[in-house]
């Protein structure tokens, strides 16, 4: 404890001891701040419609829950291989055959603690400090934040309406010519936009990246939640791409914290070594449940039909409420709405909408530090009644 006798030298020494690292100076994930503000209103007795968090309201598949119960009743829950339990890796490999008609050997599958850990492992295994890695804006903010924390340089490339907000090979080449890129990360369906890449667009982008020696990462966490056309996996197109996915979204298992990667043969052992040292293994109970989750597709398809209804409610209702412009909602469970006719500060707009209309949504600045001040992201992962009420509240609030 400092007191009157503490010298300036001691104060400076203590300040150095307590100083956080520069790499920890990343922005907050703004959606979590919105959620906390909504919870404070609810704690005081208010009723909030939650459109801020990308979290399914439905539970995990019954088969997954039953498998977890059985494991607790019958087995010790021990460490597993850093790569994941064999039944889960085999079942994920089969998933690629069943859904995409492509052969992915189980040996190339790595089980991770959600997709978040997969990004950390991928970035550590693929890039050196100082490497430039392209990401799209608008886009999921932790891409940029994790890269920065690991000493890499996120290179933001804007996407536009004329390419349906998809990154093109031409835009990637332009950024690469300015200063060499070591990697690129894309998501389809995207967060916050919900837009998707066509097969042709994804194939062209992968071809350009590989021709230029740019490592390719595909975030496919929202696969299965596609409405406009079927989602395409990078695993179908190249054995050199790194594919990241998770049980959080389609399978409604956010809190179970289990995801996976499909990686080139050359990266399996490096990622295994990293995972051994960073985490040892993914929680065993979650892996057992995840292996069984594939048996719950009928349930999950019913949940998806609910999202489709919610999507229609917002697409049809928000224009009547006053929000007439938004990006194509091809997949995931997001609608990215333009609020520029009401504000030039979507963070302030979101705060007022929460305080006055009791509708929580995420300001676009979380996803796009420049143009995001004109956008709001709505998640439609809740009930249809919630979506109808959200539209009604916004309409009243905007005077419609």
C-alpha cells in the first residue's frame, strides 16, 4: 500500500508492475456492453426485447443433452487428446460428406473451445507477429482484436453493395499490392450482415489468394442457417484452406463451448502442440454432447424454420416502422439496418432505443469503425412474438 513515505521511485516501480501489456489494449466487444445495459433495465423491472446477442433461444438438441447425462452417470470425465475425441472428429468428417459431398479425413479435424479458440490457434499456427491479414468490414470484431493481441496487423477491406458485400479477388489483390498480405479471413454467412458468398465468388477468391500465396481462412459458423441459397464450404474447393465452425449457432450450443477446425495436413501437428500447451483439451462433456448433436437435425431444422419466420417479420415489418434500408439477409440470424436518416451515431441511437423503446440492438460501430455509425444490427434468434413486439415498439418510438 502506498503511503506518505512511499518514494517516487517506488511509485514508478509499482506502476510498471501493474501496467497491462500493450497487446491487451483491444476495444471491448460492444454487444456485451449492450447486453449488460439491457440486464440492468430488466433488474429494475423493465421488459426488454433482446435483438442484440447472436445467441439461439432454443436449447441444445435432446440427443446432445441425453448423451451428456449418460456420460455423467457412467463415465469419469477425463482429459482427451488435444485434437479431440475420435468419435467427434469422425462424425464431423462425415458431416462434410453428408452436407457438402466432399471428403475430409478425420485426421484433419481439430476440436476447439468454440470458434473463438479456433481463431487463436489458427492465427498462431499460420502467422508471425507483424504479418498483415485481411478481414472484411463490416465484420465480426474479434477477428481484428485477436489478430492485434497476437501482434498481427488486421487489414480492413471494405465491401460494397455491388458485390453483395462479399470480398472479391480484385479487392484482395489491390490490398496485397499496397503491402503484401500473409492471410485473409472471410465469413459466409457473415456477421453482422447475414450476406452470403455464391459458389463462384468464393471459388474465385480462394483461387486468387492461393495464386498469390495468401493463406485462406473461412469462418463457417453460421452454416446450416442459409435461406437465399445453400452455403458453400471452402473445404469443397481447397485442401489448403482452414475452415472454422462451431456447434454454437446451428446446433444451439453456445455455452457448451465446442467448435472445430478443418486444417491442411501440415498444420495438424503444429496446432496440436499449441493446443496441448494452451488448453490441453476441450471439455470432455461438451465433446460427447457435440458428437450426439448431429442426431438432432430434425429439431434444428425446426428451429431454422423459426428463424426464417422471424426474418420475414423483420424484412416486412421494419420498413413500416421506419427502417427501410438493410443489407440482404441471406443467412445467419441477423439484419443489418441503415439508420442514417435518423442519426449519424448508431451507438447513441441504440442507447436511446434501449432506454426509450426497450429494444436492445447492437450499433454498427462494433463491426465497422467507420461506416458502422450509420448501421444497427438486429439479431432475430428469439421468438416470433418477440420480433413482432420489437417491430411494434420501434414503430411507436419512431412515430410510425
